[in-house]
C-alpha cells in the first residue's frame, strides 16, 4: 500500500531555475525507499518537501501535489506543525540541541503539550531502545547530548524523532559522518523500524543504497530516471544512466 | 640585497614583535594610568560619610549619596526602556526581517543613531520628553533620553549574539514541530543570552557615565533630598563631577577626585560583570 503519492511535482528556486522536474512516484508503507544519485539531483530537496521544511528556504512548488494518506500536504491550509510531528527527519550531520540527552528526546513532546513525567520517561526509554542507543546512555540521560560520540549523537537524533511517534521517517545521509560500526547500527535499526514506519532514506553511497533498499529511485539533475524494487535496480537496471552510475562510471 | 634581507629575517621578525608589543603597552598605558592617578588622588576622600552623606557647605564638604543613588535610578530607568525594546528589535532583525528596503533603512538608522553626539541626544530629549510630552526635568525624561542613546548598542550586540547561534538548531527545532517563536524562545534566546547580557551591560555602562544627555533632561545641581518619584529631577555622578569641577569656586580637590573614583568604580564594576558573564558562557557553550 502506498503511504505517499507524489504527483507530477516540480520545484524551482526563487531565481526561476528548476530543482525538480515532473516527479511522480508512490512510496510504500512499512518499507525502506531509497532516493539515490549524484549530488545536486534533488534528493534532499524532495525529502524536505515531505515535511515542508522547504518553507524555510527560497524553494517553491511550481506544480504538482504530494498526498500523504490521501491529503495534499502542499495545500496552504495544511497544519505544518502536525505534519512535522507525523513526518520526522534525521539530518546528515547529527545536531543535538544544546541540552541533556533526556531533554533532546522530550523536546518535541513537550512542545506538543505532553507534561506528564511518566509519559515522558516512557517515551525516552522506548525511543532510545528503538534507536539502539539505550544501553549506552541509560546511566547518563542528564549529560549534555554533545558529550556523546558522533555515532551515538546520530542515534539520539533518531530517537528524538521516534519519540514523537511519527508515521514517516526521512533520513538525509544520516551516516555520512559515521564510522562503519555506527553506520551498521543505524542501518540495523532502520530494518527493525520499517515494520512499523514508512522510511525514506537518502543514502551516502551506492553500496548503502543497495544494502538497505526495498525500493529505490534514481535521481539525476532533478529528474526521476528509474524507480523499481531495490533487488532489481541494483542487479538489472533498465536504464543505461542508472547502470552507469551504479557501476561507478560517473558520479 | 635579497641575500641580506634573508639573513636578517629573524631579526626583522624580532623587531616586528617588539614593535607590536610596544603598541599594545602604549594602548593599555592611558587606561591603567588614569585609574592609578584617580585612585591616588581621590582614594583619601573615600569614607563612609562620603558615600552615605549629603553634600553641604555649597558642595565643599559632606558626601555624594544623592548623586550615587541618582545614577543608580537613571541606570535602572534606562534599562527598563531600552532592554525590552532593544531585544525585541534585535529579534525582529535577526529572526524575522527579510532583506528589504525597510530593513536596510532600519539598520542604517541604528548605525547612524550610534554616531550622534551625546549632547544632541540631550537637546532632543529636552524638546521631546521635557517640553513636548511635559515630563519636566525628571528621572523619566533623562532615562528615556539615555535609552535612545543606549538602544543602538543593545540592538546591534543582541542581533550579533542571535545570529551567532547555529542555523542547524533552528532547522532541527522546526522539524520537531516547533513554531518559529517557540524555537526562538526555547533555543535561540537561551543560547544568545550571555552575548545579549554583555551588550546590555556595556550599553548601560555608557549611559551611567554620560553627562550631556541628562544635562537638560533630568540632572539637578543640588537637591536637599532624594528623588521620590520618576517625575523628580535627580543628582547624578557624572553631572555632579562636572558641577564641582567647573561651577564651584574653592572646591577641595580630593572631593572631585573622590567623586571621579566612585563613578569609575561604578562603571568598571559593570564592565567586569560583563566580562565574567561572557567568559563563563564561552566555557559552558555546547557548540
């Protein structure tokens, strides 16, 4: 079942240059969908449409719709706060907010009006466990989150998103700054999480794309070149450009 | 020629360093000199009676309590008006304003406001607050005048402090379902606070030491009692110093220097507080 339907989406910068051209794709529920391709292809921009984070920048939609559960989230009447609680995002560089580990997790919930200590404590434990970081931080939840290593910080950032109980999780090259062991932990956590969430990942390498993708979409210069099941895409791509990129002939 | 230069590279460097060190010493010398000089000349005047008594014998004896209290009132009064307004303006400029003709005009106005001679502020205050708004020569009028003078300092340092908070904090906060205002209140302001406080103290410190803006707006030559309401005029340290240095014949010299010393301590204390806040915040900063 498709959780998200992107219909003929085109985006442009305020100077009129195009960022994405006529993208149409459906994104499956409870699966990892990977958006990959060379830099500047529009993957992150597309990701940031899904939680309307592009509202903060000079990128505007010029055509198209994005339906999540059948509702067009690009509609000006959309409640973007509610949308962002439903569609969480993990960024390329871990950005712990300047507060303790616990406060990082509860920040979003408190904004949403949750004040009950027991609820918050439950959420802290549950989300840190889901992000596979609980055992490493359970004894120092009140320490500043920046004191953690980069890999730990990124999993705390993932837990921070999970605490809001979103339905969709966007990850923009979440492991680009991490060592292979931390990367493995994050990837393993994603495989576990996809049972309950819809996950959209911009990987930091073709190898990661191949490892994690249930479905994969290849983007090149603002266009969707090919979209297929991960297994097919990385063994028998249909398009010459996709094959050339996967084989490392350009990129 | 090149060869000669190459051989002497080390000595050229040494001479350069010595020159720079000399410059630094020359810069610091007047400040240290002034403090020592005033301490030496005025130290003997400082006593409990001097700090807690009223002047008598036409200012030639007694204490300077009303001037100390007056400067305190004026500083607080200035803070009341300039701090909320300055922070609000800085938040607008740093967080909300888009780059437009209007914001460029506002910035230009702030920069120019900082360059206006203080006596002009005094005349402006006289015209607007004392006469037109009929506040009279009062603490209120003087505080408002000093506020206008202090605002550019507070606005520009606060804006700078807000801008130095990493953009990624704002993006993350918004992505977690915060509104812009919640992000500013819970993250940005908290992180920028030490920088903002430093600017406030430096601005108020300047206000506390100024004579010209209060000359026509709130300062009194002599008052037999402390001001009771914001609509009373007040004595103030810088103006008192001006008065006893120029308007009173046969003035004992140590009272003049004693007054200067109290004013200096008042201002330097604020400066030290600002420095401590800044350095403590820097060592605690998590980014």
